[in-house]
């Protein structure tokens, strides 16, 4: 009978995931609590803790990119590197192409059955060493699936500015290049998600978590 069918789990066949996080100045906007950057760090930590058996790495980018953590199954090491993220580690800007290319570079040698980048940004590409089209092409060449997440409320968001008299907050327009992020995701077999608050961001990582768990189990 059907209910006696055995399901073979590919235990030990985890997947390789690069977290690629925008750390540009606009990530300090306070439309998320306490701000976009720290909300994204919290949600990334929860995601990492739920991915036993996978290898995870971490790339941060703004005007440049930096690999903070190579692919590793030592999830504690990944969590330590997420905790160490700070604004101001890199020149400002939003080089989405450079962040993605750097993540692809870390994954291209991987023999894993699944290679995934989760790219989180709150802006539009401002140019950099790699343009997004080239980075997307590299991901496609190496069979790497890219999930993209756009972070930011609709309309305006409170943005802190340092002035001689202290921090002032101004409302600024939220500009996310959703067409670009959708194109990168669809071209590589991933999905684009838009998070307008922390709860939305949490559920998006949960969706990616589930999508990638299902694939390993099938």
C-alpha cells in the first residue's frame, strides 16, 4: 500500500547558501525597528540557526563588497560574523552587481546540489566594479539561484543624519529597483520578495527556508 512507501532523505546533502547583505548608509533608515540593517541582521540570524546541515557564507556590500565569512558548516562562525556587521566598514554606495559577483565567486567551485544567494538591498544599483547584468550572467553560468529581497516601506522612510548638533531625522523617498531585482531572481530560478516591515522580512526568509528545504528533501 501507498503508505508503506519509504522516503529517502538526502541527509548530509545540504546546500550552499551565500547571504549577500547591503550595508549602505540608507540601511540605517528607521522604517524597520530599530533600523533596516539591524532588523535584517536579526532575521538573518534566525535563518542561519534553522539551516542545520548546510554551508553558509556571508558577503556584505555597499560601494564595494567584502566576504566576511567563507562557506562553512560552522554556523556559530556565521552568526559571529553577522553580529560583527557595522555600517561604515566599506565605502558608501549600492553596488548590487559587485555584491552579487562576490557571492557567486564564493559559490562557483561548490559541488553542492544546490547553490543559492540571498541578496538583500534597499536601493538602486549605483555602479561599481561589476554591473548587475554581468553578475546575473555569472550566476546563471554557474547554476546559482538568486533570491532577492527589497527592504523598505512604501513611499517615505525616516532617515537619520549626523549634524553638528546631533542626529536629525528626515523623511526620504524609498527607491528600490524592483525591476532589476525581479529580473535577477527570475533569470536564475529564484524569486523576488518585497519587505515593508520586519514581520514581512521574517516571513520572506521563512518562505526561502521552506522552498530550499523542500528541494533538498525531494
